[in-house]
């Protein structure tokens, strides 16, 4: 029996992560970015982002991928932080490639949908 592949759907928003309901939330992360516009993200990820930074696993290097669990209230989801490189080099094309990286992460994890923000 053949399995039908469902293409993940994406939406781009500037809403805070806490307001989103998605299987996978993709967040671009620039080099040296401390994510000041998402102050609750670290707590919602139970310190995993800080630990990954401490291990050198999360630096914002271009297309680097870090996926962790995000929990707020009753919603449990996954967050993918995708390296966006230096902020000064950010373009619409780079955002499309970051979204594609997030889409591949969703597909590998068999998620039906994902969102991208910023």
C-alpha cells in the first residue's frame, strides 16, 4: 500500500510564539541573537535553548537546525530554531530557504503543518 505524502503548510506571522497553535514553529535565529522579542520562549522550552547555546549546538550559523519541545498551558508543540546567519545579510531569499529547512524538519518528524515567524 502506498503512503500519500502531505505537504506541510506554512504561514508567516509576526505574532508572539505563545499565541500560535502549530505542530512545528520555525523561528529564524541570527548569529548573536538572544531572541529579545520572545522573552517567554526560553521558559516555554524549559531551558533547552540556553543549554544548546552553552554546548555550542545553537549559534545562529546559517541553516543550523535545533528542534526542541515548547510547552505553554495545554499546548505542546515543537520549535525549530533555524540559523539565519548575520542579520545584515538577511534577505527574502534567505527567509525562503530557512522556511524550506523548517519544512524538511517537519517532514522528517512527520508533522502535518508548521509555521514560520518573524
